[in-house]
């Protein structure tokens, strides 16, 4: 499968990526693994998930298990900021406190020590963007995240 550069990151991603939102909702672990295996056979190297997908983390967990020892050969994008608890309002958004907890949870569920592309799922207007950017910059400096991005933002944001 052909690849393209992902922005200016230097990462080469397949023209087709696999969205894993339904892992843990519509697909169990065995089905998710079969889907991932077939995608890799077809040349897909880019997998997209989020901490809230699949009932708050199941998608990341299923994807991590499906990738297994092939993790280093593939590109994983995940997202943070979605509500991870209906009982605790602070368990979401773009605060430093939450981002640090969120990345640790995603790394654990993915079974990885780094995330290729870590994206803020949606804008959090209650938190200064400087706080959010400092937090993700620290994650890059620590080697937990390779590149950062945003999802579901308007062009002006």
C-alpha cells in the first residue's frame, strides 16, 4: 500500500488507516485482532483510537493486544480529553493534571511505552491552551509521545 508523510512529522502512514472506535463496542477482542491482522496484511500501518472509545478504554486495550510484538513497526494515534467518568467531572479535558493521568492510562492499555500521535480530542475552553501545550510538550520531552495534534477543532481554533 502506498504511504504518505503525516504532516511534517517524518512519519510515513498508509493511505488507508484503521479507525478502532468500535473495538469493545461492536467487536470483541478476537474480532478486533482479526480485523487488525487483516489490515496489516493489506498494508495498513496507521491505527486510530481514543481513550474514550469502546466504553472508556477498551478500544486501546484491544488494539494494544492485537498489535502485540509488531507495535514498533506500526503507527498508533490516540486521543485524550473525552469524559472518562460520569461521576468525576475532572476526569476529562485539557488540564495538566488530567493529561498526565490520561497518557499513563493510554500507555498501560496499549501495552506500549510511547504513543506516536497524541491528540486532544476536542477543545477545552476552561483550561488555558498554554497549560495544555506545556503538558503535552513535557510528554514529548519524556519520550512518552512522539507527536501531538488536535481533533474536532474548528479551523480558527
